[in-house]
C-alpha cells in the first residue's frame, strides 16, 4: 500500500519512499523537561505515535527507528531547579527536576497508549556531537566566534554555492525580508540580526561544558544545535521524517536544517517534514493567564476538565478525531463522545480475536487521515465486525476500557435524586454535572412528566 504524507517543505502530499526500507528513520522534537506536559504537548506525541505504528506495520517492527529527544538544558529548567531545591547545588537540583519530569512524562504518555520511541536521547549526553558540528560549521565559514559565543550566519549559508538548500525555504520566508524586518537592538556579538546562537557562555553556577572553536571559557549549547546533534548521532546525516508542532517550523526547524546541511554538505536534512496543528481549549488559546491551561495528568487523574477524570484511551481517540494538520478544539463534549465509542467498542470486542482491517490502514496511509479512520471504526461496529474492530484498535494503540462494575440501578437512582434536588434549587451547573456523570456511565436521562403533570426523570442505557 502506498503511503502518502504531506511535506511542509514542498507543501504537497507525496508518495513516501524511505531512503532505506530496512531502516526507516524518524525524528520528533521532544519535551523540555521542567514541568508536567500539557494536553497540547500530547498532540505531537500521539500523532507521531500513530505514524510510528503505521510505519512498523508497513515496513516491519525491526525496520523502523523512532528518535524523540529530551531537552534537559534550558533556562526554564534552571529556574525551576533553583525555585524547587534552593538548598541544593544547582546541578544536583537540575538533575532532580529533569529526572522527575521525565518520569512524569513517561507515565502520562504511556497512559495515552503511546509506544516508547526506539531511542530517547538526552541533550546533555550529546554535547560532544554538538561541539563537533559547531567545529565543522566554523571551519566551513558558516559560523563565527564573537565574545565567547558561536553564531551561525544564514547570510553565509545563502552566499555559498552548491547543494545547500536556501535558508528560509522550510518556513517559506526570504532572508532579505527577515533582515529588513529584524529589530534594531541586535545583540552586540551578532554581525547580522538573523544570526543565531550555536553556543554561548554559561553564567556562574549554570551547567557548563568545555567550549568548542577555541573558546577558553566554559559554555552551553543553543537550543537548535541539540536536535541536529542527536538526529545525526542516532539517524545519520539525512533521514526520512522529521516532525513536531507547527510552532517549531520557524525558527527551530529552519535552523536545524541550516546547521545539519551546512555541516554535512547535504541538500536535505529530512526527506519529509511533518507538523501538527495547534490545540486550543473550548475555543480559546490555552494559557495559564486564561485559567484554561490543562495538563495530561489533570485530565487523567483530577476532575479539573469537564468535572471528572478521563481514561487515556478516551483522550487518545478525542485527539485523533481531528486531522493532525488542522487546529483542534479540545472540548468536554468531544471527550464524552469519544468515551461513549470506547466503552461501546471495548464491550463489543471483548471476546474478539484481532484481525486485519484494510480500510483502516488505507485511511492512515492517506496522510494519516484519522477522521476517516474513525469513521471506518464506526462502520466496523455497525457491520458487526468485532475481530477487525479489535485488530484496528490494537494497531492504533486504543486500549479497551473495561467499565468498573457498578450497581447501575442503585447508582443511577441516587444520582437522579441528587439531580432533581439540584434542579429544584435551580443549580443548573450541578444538574448538568450529574447528567454528564451519568452519561459517562453510559446512562442517558429523559426528563418528562408523570400522570399528574409532575416532572419525572427516567433513565436508560445509551446505545
Ligand atoms: P514545547 O515543550 O513547548 O517545546 O513543546 C513540545 C511539543 O509540543 C512541540 O512539538 C510543540 O510544537 C508541541 N506543542 C506545544 N503546544 C502545543 C499546542 N497548544 N498544540 C499542539 N502542539 C503543541
Ligand atoms: Zn528539535
């Protein structure tokens, strides 16, 4: 089956042909480990996990290598370490913060049904590779040393002849426009406003390493060079797929391309560039100041969103309902809908023997068309094909959810009484909350009137 993927660089869907089908290679930019991951961060993790599973299905499990890095050098990490462990030496505090955050991240994305990548390299373990790329860039005339910093020069890249791509091609921007639009208060160590940092001096107490390019004071890497170094180490100079959220196209991925192609004299860093759209919450940008910021952990283990907690499989299915390149609106309604399907499918397939379903795979091979794929899952359910449905759920990492056995009758009755009392008090919020709680148990309510015209509520199992 042909796999077609949309490429951000060429802006078209193209047939995917791996450089080496026996070793299909994918790199995705991973988390900066200083705090719980939010539900927006879960989107690339889930989307590229589905792609990883599809590639394993198409090329064989042993022939796909998925690398997702862990960024463990960053100002936000240093700040958090100093705040949380004021009594410890900074390096020790940083180690605690990054190890703890990495564990939390793994627990969260495991619960979302994501496979661990083949390799999860840490930035701090690849400083040698970063220095070696920086040395190559300085030697090639693409980077220069100034005031103990090393800077990459996009102008030098675009002035060079040969195979190199044009700086700005991935983000579809022109360097001249970037230079013209740059702010005037450019850092004194930059020759050009568009030059970006490969290496910089560490402030006293910050993590530091011996510097490259003849700089005598210790320093630390810039952000972009990390991914060029880790992808090179684990996947080689050129590989198949590079992914991340759409916000990473510029400057992060543009700069990764610049560094890798100039260091290795190649025309491409990755054959295909894939970017997921952004997630917003109930129609608004997610932000701490708006109070709608929500972590994966809060969704899984607290009642902060929609008044209750949710299964990982529900969150995963809700995420896949929208095509990965579209913006997604994260709503409680969508979670209820996904949950209803998960409960129904899990129950319907509980005795099934997983079987292959070509329609589901066909939908995925069309640039990960997950809305179409979900429609196929519903069609399998309607057609009574339990084996294929179970097989498709397995392929997609949608783990069945077994509903806790509750005495539905007694529970529903007492919740309905509580809701009737809430309605009598005109507490519509509480009444809605109880209705949602029942809906989550698969119970739908019907409000009507009895023979005397008094309001009564009856219930039935949703189908
Ligand atoms: P960060 O920790 O901000 O570097 O983000 C880690 C990953 O999550 C990157 O691939 C981002 O593009 C992605 N990401 C961050 N916020 C969102 C969001 N609201 N929606 C979708 N993806 C996001
Ligand atoms: Zn990256």
